[in-house]
C-alpha cells in the first residue's frame, strides 16, 4: 500500500498542476521484425507420427533453432505488439516544464516441434515466449515437460534436469546477470 501511495502522489500532484497523458499507438501492424511467422494454417500439413523433419524444413526453411540435447526445434519470430507515447506538462507559480517520450513492445512467439526416434513429428505447439528467457531455455523446458508426469518434471518446483529447486536456479541466473 505504501508503494502505491508513493507512486500515486507524484501523479496526483502532476494532475493538479498540469497534464499527464498516455496514448497507445500502433507499432506497425503485422510487420515482422525478425524471423519467419508460422501460422496454424501453415502447420496444418503436419500429421503427427507421419510428417518428417525433412518435410518440415523443406516447407518452412532453415530459419529454426535446434536443440543439441533433444530432438526438438523451434521456428521463432518477433512482431511489434504495441507502443506507448507519454507526456507530462507541469505548471506552477515559478514556471512550468514539459517532458515526453515513447516506448515500444513486441510479441515473441514460436512453433515448437518434437521428433521421435524415426525423425517424425510427435508433438507441436505454438507458444508465446517469455522475454526474460532465451529461446533455447524455453525450448528445453518445453521438451522436458512433454510426455512426463508431475513427479518426473518436478511439478514446476524442481528443475527436472539438475534436481535443484527452481527458485535456486532463478536466483543463480539473476546473480550471474547482475555481475
């Protein structure tokens, strides 16, 4: 509650003495920033247990990321999602001032594909990717969760690869990033 009041106090002061504005703006519609967009319609040719990895690559191209440890690959793309334009104008007895700026967000998505021992597609999924983790991490985590039960995956509490509690992995990753 104290944090909310600390954040609201300057905003209220600005509103009483000036103008604050935030305006959502379009960031380019369907324009692709990076990668090749794979749609569900484009994936309709995939038949689980029948379509091979070679057929997928022949149709979609070689702009994919493959896992070195598992028989999984990802086609990832990034598109503009939204932008914000903001401004503030303050007026007081001693004068006034103005400031403004903008920021843009993007939507990072992927189509993950898993292959069986015969190199045939055994599972696919379209996912919205997390901006805070690498594509490799998310692909490996997705592959580790497939076809396994609660206890085999650590139930989201333990990392199935090393057995450590997930919060310890997160703390270690954040401490490495801070250095």
